[in-house]
């Protein structure tokens, strides 16, 4: 092969350029690897800083709890609840109650509807609603208003009197019904 001097120079420069390109490619890959290691290290530093902050907070909380425990034991005499201090249900809670002292207000009692039907309320076991303004039961007021509107039904004075007596009887029994306490299972 007959190579001229210019041709050898060209091949030499091409070889140098190829070697330089390969070296720069290798250097670029190495730089990117180092950059990814730096980024991973920075992430780890951030995570470790968060862990340090968490542990510092935990340490402060626990030291505060220790201070509170010391204060409770020394100054106040508080103790953590024990297993025997818990109650099992309403009956055990009620057993802890004390009898009412003289002059104490009466306990709050809940009303319950019994299974008897009231004649004045049309079979409804509860009492009829009474208007605070007129004192007349709403069922009777409704009947009177229907009469006023021309329904053609006129209540006799005896029927009105019987209805009023039934309402009065139910009102007298209201105190006894409200004073009776029924357990939910017994009411059904």
C-alpha cells in the first residue's frame, strides 16, 4: 500500500479524534454517575435530617412525659388507671351511685309510652298535643276548625265534655307514667 504523508496525517488525526471522542464519552458517563451518586447522597441527607428531627421531637416528648410523670407522682399523687378500676357496664356504674342527700333535686326520668291506648287521642298511646295558648288539644282544635270550615260535622256538647274529661284523666295519669322507669328490654 502506497500511503502518502498527507494520508498518514489524516488517519493519525482521525485516530486522535476518535480516541478523544471515546475519552470524552467515558468522562461524560463518569460525571453522570457521580452526579447520580451526589443526588442519592443528598436525598439520603434529607431523609436522615427528617429522621433526626423526628427523633429530637420524640426525645423532647418523652422527656416531657417523664417530667409530667415526676410531677404527677411527687406533686399531685396521680396514678395511671389499673385494670380493676374499669367497669363492665351500666349496672356496675349504677352500683357506684350514692343515695340522694336530703334536699337534693329529683333525678331526671325519661318518659315512656305504655301499650294502653288513650280514648281521647283516637287510639294513640301518647297524649294529644295541647295548645299552650288555648289549652285545647290539637285533635279537638282540628275538629272545631273543621266545623268552622263547613265540614257539616257538629260536635255535641256532651261529646266535647266527654273528650275534655278523657284528656283530664290522661293528664292526671301523666305524672305516674313519667315517674315509672322501664328498662328497654321490658318495654317491648
